[in-house]
């Protein structure tokens, strides 16, 4: 995937990895907070020549940086870089929990409480990875709607009332989310709705 992005969307790759300058033997960055103004990445762990190796299978290959294009063609580097890190980190964490689970099964050991909690957490991490990946895809291609052909500003719809429709869908899905949480909490209590709706007299007769 790194080779494909390096070949077809080199600016996206540079923004994903906060590669501000073109260089040979570019490092792979883990974590970090990019600073577009000063073109630095803070609190980052760098793996020497890692990006060149992933993108070309050559540790000394040249990787194009964001300096290869004008500033107005840059995507939002902090959003893209952090989203990419969230996507990769969430996916690797899910994989680690899965491997630990099957290792415990292979050794005929019961799953510990910490592992079960990790498996539950994997459900949330899967959603985070999916949404972060979507952000990487959509933010990474900006400002293009068709790469190097048409800008997003040229393709945006002029239709009125878009915000009204968008707001309606947001409210609808928020109501559905609240309803889902409410139903899940009722199920967690172990009391079906039919039991709760029974009059007290009927319940006492059934008990006797």
C-alpha cells in the first residue's frame, strides 16, 4: 500500500508521514504532532530509512516531501498524520489482542480479565480505525476531488438546503444512538420489558 500511495499520490504519503522535505533514506515516523508552520514533528519516534524501505523496498530511495509542491496543494498535515497514526495504532492493537487470545486458547488457559477487557476495547478500536482511515482517504486527497485534474472547490454542489438535510441526518442518528444505548442498558440489567410491564398483582400471583 505504501508503494501504491508513493507512486500515485506522493503528496498524500508525505503528509501522512509529515515528510516536509524531500530526502533519501526517509525515516518512518511513529506518533508525533506535526507543526506545519515550523515544518517539524514533536514527540515522534523515527525509524531510520523506514519510509523509504516501505515505499520503494530500497532503504536509500528518495521520498518526495511536501516541499515538492506549492503550499496551496498541501492537505491538512496535522489532521492527516494523526488520523493515520490512529488508524495504524488501532489496527495493530486489535491484532495484538487477537494473537494473545489465540495464544491463551492454544495453551489451554482461561482468558484473564485484562484480556477480556482488551477484546471488548477492540470493538471500539475497530470503529476508530475505520473512521480514521476514512479521514486519511478524504483529507489526504485534498485539495483534489480528482487527483491533479479537478479541485474540490470546483466540484462542490451549489444546491441550497444541504445543511438542513445534513442536520436532519445528524439528529436522526443521534436519536438512534441514544435509543441503542438505552436498549443495551436494559438488556444488561437482565429484565425483559414484558416483565417490567406486568402489573404487580399478576406478578405476585405468579410467584405464589
